[in-house]
C-alpha cells in the first residue's frame, strides 16, 4: 500500500468521523499546520486547496464517501481535486485536507 494512499485513507477517516483535529482546523480542513493550507476554491464537484508551507497534495472527500487526491503542487499554488473524475460530486460541507508531497 502506498504512503499517499495510506495517508489519504487516514485523512478521510478523520474527516468523516469528526475528529477534534479536523473540527479545529481552519475552514474545516485537515493538514499539518506547518503546510499553511486553506480551501481556496470549490464548486459542487471540485475542491481547490492552496498551501504556502511546501510542496503538497490536496485531498477532498467526495459525496460517495471516497477520498480523492489532486496533483502534487508547489507552495503557493493550488491542487485541484476533481470528484467528477470519479462520477461523484464534492461532499458538502466540503471536507478537505493536504498531505506533504
């Protein structure tokens, strides 16, 4: 099992079960604080996550319960997670996070 997949599954579980970490994070996200991340854009199918602390991979939970990842992105840019690529919509409220790349 890849490290990114394992981390994505753990992130998804934390988001879905309302852990204190997820609930306390800015804008409802879950990411290491040093990454300095925020949900900077979303519509019904896509989440855009931006981090300023380093290279990262955005993660979002889709309406069907599956976590998806975006492409790796450089600090200060946006990683887009497209739930439509999995024939789903974005979970609402938006549950997002980021992983160091």
